């Protein structure tokens, strides 16, 4: 029986019982469970011998396979593995590393509540913000994933994303945890992703919506036949465009398509089977080990800050310029300042971030709702809804869009009128390219807000 109390613990069991099964494969290098375990033991011993510090940064310049060996060695030595982004400028990398003590350490044996992982988000200022997790927060996440989604979640995983992205790191660890193995793809390629899935090696796919959309475009362009071997698709990282669910199901006719909602600080919160007819704001029912509470609900829907209680919550923020107010703790409860409500079926509905809420014409508006409507337009790749001062409305609603064609404001207004109340419809549309993204690949709304301010200040009415 595998020891499941620590993130790395099952590896020793699989090295004995599944020694010759491929544990991790990046298309160039394959390591069996036995070889992976041996490499981890050797590197862990080297860390002990040199009295490495309590927090060790995984070398972001290594291959994904080598990063996984380094990661597992760090945590099995009782230390905490910090995972940075290889695209950080050298000065940012140095600033972040300098925030962690480099004095030698001889840590004690890890326990379920020992810190094992520090990931980074871009933060509201663009400065990388570290979030620290202990073993139990991930072992509980892995357990509830397998319990909820069954044997298909315990099959070989395709994780086609960077090691520094916590969703893909979780997918990689899931494949190692279950003993089924993982295929990784550090640099995303839709054709390689399709080839891997068609091979039948990876019945479980962990992906973000943008990857799935690129794969659907490729499938339509090449008139690809359905891929029969995929059994489970787990989608997170951003809102899934549900109007594409039918196309995704047609490409993967035997797959269960699941959306889940969570955060770096909370892990899993809610999930649902992808349903094109579901309201856009619905993100599903809480996982079995999660409790949801909406504080200070406001009529008519009962919208308020979303609080969560579960064994999967993070420990704290760490690193340079830590903003401890980014998440709000009240006893055992945590809020990442998302706003939402529970519908009549007990499903969580997400309306947006508290700090992005606009007030226009005396009413609250969450930009995420408008952005989701704009993204229904096939020519819109990205959207960011912002508010600018307005002496009559309080704030005027402005939409910045990244479009593949000429900006067609009348078409976008007509689209909005179909789905939105009149006060939510942007009064102005601005085309913007290039489109700023955060380190995790999401729209950088703060950068776009500054860009909009410059556009208005300079009285530029042409695209930015």
C-alpha cells in the first residue's frame, strides 16, 4: 500500500510495484518509476550533503523531466521547492530569490503540515507573489480528484503546459501520484497535443481553455476524425467558452468534460460537467471536502464575498512585497475576494473579483460578465472591461479588445444587447495590440487600465 501522507511518498511504492512503467515522458526523455525514484534519492542526498537552504528554487532552465526530478528531490529532503517562471527577467528572478534566506539548513523529516511548494502569481502590481502550500493541502486535492472523477483520473495524464504553472504541475503530480504516469509538453503545440491524445497513451487531459480552442481550430482546419481514447478532460485556469462544448465533445466523443473552479490559495472549490446550456456564471457544486459560505449577501441574487473552508487551503503569502490583504482569513475560512452567490440548486455562481467591480448608473457591474459576452465573438481573442470617470454615470463602461479583424463596434453592441442589461453595455470599444498578459498567461487588466489612462490623457481615439 502506497503511503499517501506526503506528496512524494507514493513514488517509492510505485518504484517497487511499477518499476518499468514510464513515470514521465517529454517526448525526448523517458524515466520509469524506478529510474525516477533513484534519481530523486540521489539528488535529495546531495541536497542534504551540501546543507541546502530550507527553500530551494527549482532550476527553471532545466527540461520539464529534470525539473520534476529536482522538485521531488527538494521536497523529499524535507525542504520547500520554489517554482519560478523561466520568462522572468534576471533582475526579477534575483529579487524574488533574495527574499528567501540562503543560510544552510538541515531540516527534519517532512510531515503533512510541512511546507513543500511555493508557486508564484503575477500579483496586482506585476511583482511575483509567492503562495506557500503544505503537503496535506495537495494530498487532499489529489485524493478528492480521484474520488470525484474515478478511474479515469487515475489514468496516464497529458499535462501540456509549463512546470511553473500550478495547474500543469498538479496534473503532472496527479499522474505520478496515481502510478499511471504523465506525458508533459513544456512548449505547447496543438499538433503534438492531438498526436499524443490520438495515440491512446493519455486518457486524461488537463488543459486551459485557450489550448482547447487552438486544438479545435486545428481539428476543424484539418478535418480531423474524432479521438476515441480520451476519457476525461479537466479544464481550469480561466472560464471555458461553453458554446464550444459541443465541438469539443464531438472531437472527444468518449470523454467526460469537466470544468472546475479554484485558486492558487484554495485549490479545488467547485466543479461541474461542461454544459453549454448552463448559465455563464455557474461554476458548479462544491467538492465533497469543501464548504462554501457567501458573506453579507446582497439582494436580489444574494451576491457577496465567497468564503471557503477545506483541508486544501494554502499556508500564506511569501516573497518580496507581500500583500497579505490579497486573501482574507476569518478563522478557518478563506476568501480570495471573489464575489458570487449560490443558486437554487446549491451551485456556486461566480460574478467576478471584488477589486474589479464597477459602479455605473448606481448599479454594481462585474467586468467578467461583459468580457464573457464579448468573447462569444469569434474575432475577439481577449477582452478587458474597464471603468473611467463619468460625471453622470459615475463610471463609464469601456471595453478594450484584442481582435483578429477590424473593430466592429456596432456588431459588439448588438451582441451585448442580446445578453446584457443596457447599463452593462460598453459605451466605447478600443482595439488593442499587442495584448499584455501576466506571467501565468492571463489578461493583465492592471496594465490595460494604465494603457487606457494614457489613451484618454492624450485624447487618442484611434486604436491603442
